[in-house]
C-alpha cells in the first residue's frame, strides 16, 4: 500500500504512477510483451509503477479505447488517508 498526499485518481491514465505502454489510434496492432494479449487498433494501454514495485515487473496492461479513460482497478495499491 502507498499513501500519497493527494486525491487518488479515479482513472489510471490520470495517475502519476501509471504510464502509457502503447497507443494505436489507427490501423496498427501488436502482441504485448507484458501480458501476451493483442493490442488492438483504436486503443491505448497503461502499465502501473505501483504494480511493478510489488511484483518486480509489469504483469498487467490496462487498456481502453482511444479518447476514453481507464477506470482504476480494484487491485490498485493506492489508498486514501484522512
């Protein structure tokens, strides 16, 4: 668990601990070396540095259609504190 002095972002693409792994707005695709799934055209994917810190490597790519936000997953290690 990580405690940060800020509001926890509701979307991974707005989180300071995430970064873009791929972005294919038009006509391209590939297989991810992170999770082995296909990176579809018209999508983008983020990886999480908190997850990297916990596992020692990236194991998940969070994907969404271009122009849409990536909802924070339930396994996210960030927690709000009062």
